[in-house]
C-alpha cells in the first residue's frame, strides 16, 4: 500500500506570493492533518480534516487555509507569504479513532525569499 | 492544556551503549502516547505507541512504558547502532474526542558514534 505522498518536495517563493501544497493520504484513510516544522518552534499543528470537514485548527493566522476533497486528498494554501513561513510542512493521514495512529509524508520544504 | 516535555539534546553515544531519552507529559484523562523518529531529510516515522497505563510499546529494540503515576513515557534501547542516529519526538493525542491532533515535544537529536 502506498504511503502518504506530498507534492512538491521543494518550493522556493518570494514574500507576498501564495503557495498551494498537496497531500495524498494512504488509501482508505479519511483523516488528514497538517503540521509545520521549524527549528525555532518545532512541530506545530495547523489543521485536521475528516471527510471534507475541518474538525480542528491550530493557532495560525488566517493566511493559512486548507481543504479536503471527496477522495480524501488535501491541500493547504498560504497566502501573502512571509519570511517566517519558511518551514517543512508535513502531512499525516489516519484511519481515525480508535486506531489513532498518524502516518506522515516526507514533507514539502518551503523557502520564502 | 496538554503538553509534552522531553530532554534536550544532542545525546551523543558510542555504538552498543544504553539509551534513555526522557519524556514527561501533562494531559487530562488518559492520552495516547507515541514516539516518532525523523531521519535526515525525511518525514516522521512511528516508532512505538501506548494507549493506556502500564502499556509497553516496543519496536526495533526500542521500548517505552506508559507510566500514569509519573506521567512519563521514557524511550530506552539496550544497545544503540550508528543507524539509530536521528531526531526522536515524544508526542500525545488527547483522551477521547474525535481529533487525532498530535502534540509534540521539542525533539531529541541522537548521534551514535562507531
């Protein structure tokens, strides 16, 4: 069974631009979560989707948004990029309760210049 | 609120040494506890988990026991290898509810020297 796939693996953008990251979960998984990883803040939760509905959101500004499609694939969008948005963005998928295990993709490395 | 505290790194060991990485948590009820590992340039891989008090998770020679009385989930391995060099994250998900949100510790870098 294929794992979680994130595209693209690397992105370089400039301040003020917007970016869209994609995540394809493991087949059969309906829950998708996104995390931001930076050297200073560590791993921080962005949001979680289940069956196309956002059911949890982290403490990030409204510039960060996401959505989930009927096939469980998910995208996250960051508008008006700032230098501080440079990070590794990780997507994780899960079957959900009660197994409660999240499987991570390799991430998208975003650099904002 | 819920939180995870793990020991600062880096931890530098010689091959075949004994490893302990401390992890303590703050949470209501009975959270599920996890150890994830991240190799350079990769995402996170689940190493082991425990879902209730006194459960022992184990995988690839690593072990951790869910201690409710000390709110701890320390990671141990009897004999480390160079290939174990990576960053290790302790994490929890809150008890009950419908969310899978993971709360992570800051990570501990392990460097094993031959």
